[in-house]
């Protein structure tokens, strides 16, 4: 496929006209900022998925969620989505879990060791490490590596967690950097939408750690690893796919890197950047172009929201 044209994208009001061309066999869909805001579905998202399925599209969730794929489907079910419409889900959390589970097959993972500093969630629910043969420690001197699933708490050896502010986690990172501990980040997002606000994600911790000189293994978008897993699951070629997402750095740049065409949904994390005051408002094309240039991430299509 030709490299994305940095000077051109097509504006669409909805995905219906694109789906009806049957140009893409497989649709790789982000969830937060595209299908829902973490609390409720976006208007039209549930019916649009049904329309896509009726037009013969294979659909996969491809998400930087730090949770397992099964948990992602539980979340979608609770919000009213019909998960039987999806071929499957690939999450950065699932990739992280599987890589740790089979770490003897990969030199980098095999070298990690088993004791980790674990950044996790509090309000959003802790992440289970059951079955991974890991020992959570709260003393940096006892750790072999850092595992970042969340940004709200520090995991404790007892299995509980200690709520911490972001600045407190940064101080722990400084200690980890002094020991040159590698970091494994299970959610590369910097922020995500949550209702009408943005919440800090583990990618922010990882970016901070890199600035401190630390080594980071990013386990999701924009790295090709998650797209390759999705393409393998669907049994198609990259040219048969389109990726739909709301993050220029993660979804669109990742699709560019993987050689996949993409659709940028403007109502998600970039809504404020584009001065959008209401859901479904059409972004100024010049503003979209300027923002895409800033991120060096170029969509094939631009839509206000995931609607038919």
C-alpha cells in the first residue's frame, strides 16, 4: 500500500458510504473514544456496529486497555453492545499477559526476572497477576522490573494496593531509573476519555520513565505488535483492513506504521484540541490537518463520530 498522503484525507459524515463499498474486509475498532466514553455508548454506535455486520464486515476490538480481552467484552456487554458481532478482541493488557505467561520464548521477557513494582488501578479495579508466577514488591531494591497497568495505586505484596498520586508514582520511577530497571507498560495510552473528562493512563508514566533514561517496552498501539496480532486473528492482509480510532498518536500513527488505512474519529481525546463544543460537530479540516501534522499521523478518512 502506498504511504499515507500527509496532505489529503477524505471527510465523511458517517461510515455507511465506506462500508457499502466493501473495500475493507476487516474493521479494527478502538473502543474508548469511538464506541463509548467509558460510562455509556456514544449515540449511534450500537446500531452502527449492527449495520457493519449486516454488510459482511469482520470486526475486532483493538484496544490499549490494560485489561484482558475477556474483561473488555464484559465491559462492552454491560454497556449494551452485542459482542457476538465481533470476531475477537486484542488488548495491550492481553498481549502483556500472554507475553509474561510465555516469557521463556522471548529473550527480552525471559530476562525480566519475577519480582516487580506494580502500578495498578484503585477506583477502576485492580489488575490480577494470577498465574504469571510474579512476586509484587513495594521496595525498589527488591524489584527486577516495573509493570505498569494503571496510574492510581502501587500494588502491595499482600495483593492489596496503596492509592498514590501521580507525583508519588513519579518519585518511585526516579528510584527505579537509578537502578536501571526495565519497564513493561500494559497500556501505552497517555490519556483516555472518561465521560466528559480525560484520565491519565500508564503511557504517561512510561513517557516520564523514558525521559529519566529508563528502558520501556510498549505493548500496544502505535507499535506494530498489536496490529499484527489482529491481522493474524482475522486471517487477512493489511490491505484488507481499516483501523478506526480517536488518537492520532496511537490509532492513526499506529495504522500508518502497520500499512493499514485509517479513520480518525474527532469526538474523542482530541475534541478540545479541535475546539469541538458538542458531539457530532464537524471539525475544521484545516485544524485536523494542523493537528495531524503535529503528531506526524495521517488518517485516510475523518469522521465526527462512529455513526452510520
